[in-house]
């Protein structure tokens, strides 16, 4: 009978330990799944923020390009009027040279502005993704 009691106690202890281990495993798994869901939600939010920033940047660049196109069209119309009123070939050449110089300076200035706008747009677009990557790397390093 003592052997039966010992066996029963051993089985009861094993069952209790197994139950606790199973419960702990399920709780850890659920906690890990909740953490993964939270991380996924934050990642999705970062992607949406990045896409929004990209769209705003594209909109700003489009508006800037349209304004530049309108200004250049107006400058070309003005130059054409000036050329049509020229009294000599010398005056035509001088007017054309002045227009070409002005157009090149305007283009280079606009190119610089567009580069700045593009650079700022890229920084804003990448920022949310970069923050998520950094957070994920930090999380993995903390687990090690």
C-alpha cells in the first residue's frame, strides 16, 4: 500500500507540475502573440504615416513644378514680345542672350528648391519606418 501511495503522490505531483507548466506556456504564448499584434499595429501605422508623408511631398513637388512651369511660360511670352519688337539683329541677339541667361539662372535656382523639397520629403517619408526598425532592433537586443 505504501508503494501505491508513493506512486499516487508522484503522479499527482507530475500532474500538478505539468498543469502549471502548460498554464505558464499558454500565458507566455498569449503574451507573445499580444506583443506581436501590438508590433504589427505599430508597423502598419508607420507605413501609413510614411505613405502620407510621401503623398504630401509629391503634392508639394507637383505644386512647385506647376508654379515654375507657369512662371517660365510667362517669361517666354514676355521674351517673345521683346524679340518681336527688336529693331535690329544685334538687339535680337542681345535679348536672346539675356533671356537664355535668365532662364538658366531661374532653372538652376528652381532645381535647388526642388532638390530641397525632395530631400525633405524623403526624410519625412522614411522617418516612421526608421523609428519602427530602431524599436524592433532595440527589442531584439533586449531579449538577447
